[in-house]
C-alpha cells in the first residue's frame, strides 16, 4: 500500500490518520486561592492563574467558551498545619470552589486532586512517625477524609496524587460507606519523582521543606514497578490509571495501555508545559509542536490528557 501522504491533501490525511484528539479527551487544571478579586498569573506557568472564588464566574464562562468540559481543581490554602486540616474541611478552598463551580454550571465535570502537600506545613504528601518513617495508617485516614469531603462538596471524580500504598482501597471503602459508590477514582498510579513538577510546586506552594518525595514517588530509572503500582490500584478499585509526567514517559503509557484493560490518563505536567510554552512564545518552536506533543501522548495510549494547553487547544486543533 502506498502511504497516504503520497496521495493528496490534508482532508485525506485527516480521514485516515490513526490518532485524533478532541476536547473530550482533555482535562484542564485550575488553581483556586483564598481572598477576593485575585487573578494572578503564576510566574512559572505563563497564562495560568491563581483565582479567588469570586473570579470563578468569568473563568467558568471562558472555560466553556474554549470547549473545555473537564477540569481538575487544585487548592492553594492560606493556612497550613501538621494535620492538613484545610484539605478535608468543608470550608477548605477546594470544597468551596467545587460548590461554587457546580452552582455556576452543573455540566462542567469536576475532578479534584486529593493530596496533603499543599495543606501540610512541611509540604509532604503524608504524615511521618517520630523516627521519620511514613505513618501510613494516619496518612490514609486523612487522605480518605479529603476525598470524602470533595465528594460531599459535589466533585464528580477524585484523583489521589499522594502515592501512599493502600490509599485507593481505603478511599473506595470510605466513599462507598457514605453513599458515593458512583464517584470514580482516577489514581495517579505511576507517578514519578520528577523534576518536571518544579513550576507546579511554585504554583501550589507545595515544595517539601525537607527531604524529597523519592521515598513515595517512583524512581525515573524504573519501569517495571509502574505495572506493579497499577496492578495494585486496580485491585483496590481504581477506575482510571494515570501516568505522570507524560511526554518523557511515553514508554510507561504504552506499557500501561498494553497491559491493562483500563482507561489510561496522562498528565502533561507543569515543566513540560513551561518548556514548550517558552519555546513557542519565543519563536524557537512552531506552535504545531503543542499538538504534536499531545498526539504523541495519545498515540502512546493515553485516553485522557491533563494539560495546561487546554484553553488554546480548540483553535489549534482546527489549524492542524
Ligand atoms: C501534588 C501534585 C503535584 C502535581 C500534581 N499533584 C506535585 C508533586 O507531586 O510534587 C504536579 C503537577 C504538575 O507539575 O503540573 N502531589
């Protein structure tokens, strides 16, 4: 067979191409903060903003106009403590934001990031014992409380990003016991201890105050343990498996897709966005590189892509 590129124009190429992206594959991350009248550009994430609750009306309008149907909400609280209290409080920033967004538009699908690092004074995703080891039992209890409080506020899906062993099962049980059997869990299953999260940690104020996350996030030298992590998450009741970051981990996405009969999500993280955005804005890369990056992630096997490019995408997809 002759390759179709030899036979004609964009229309035929579009007809036969193997990989398509639509806005229904895309999830847009938003960052909510306490306060009023705040729409502050995040210095390390161009075109992404910290938004106070009163600015959400306009934001939701814009999101809908850009063709976005799915968002993932990250909270940046004013108060941090040892217990991460504002992560599970009904008056926490995410809980308030979810209620507000639902009241503005009930059709926008809301996923919430479930973690402790933004809410804990030490910036870690878990509780520690006196001797510095992870207190898994207490960590799981708090994380599950966070997920439940998000569901109560009206979240459509929860996405735990902490990487503690056993969190999916624990969370699933608590959600089910409280009548939230219908709320799916998207697990950050294969989450690597990555340098590409740098800009996000500035955005969320969640850089650890000591040590790193290498004892609970995965070593980027390894691929086999990704399968193990995903297998455990499935057994505990995860509905969607995520690989994070995305473009430097296409092999992991592909392996996940080939190994499991589950929807695979990939997170094109802050560092990937920052690199591409800067290069495109400075004329070093053509803007089509954005689409190429997302197609590569989709081609590797992702069904869902979380990306900060979501707002630019509708227009880009028309062009390329
Ligand atoms: C919280 C969390 C992180 C990201 C999503 N949820 C940061 C981290 O693990 O340090 C990163 C997202 C991004 O870089 O865009 N645990």
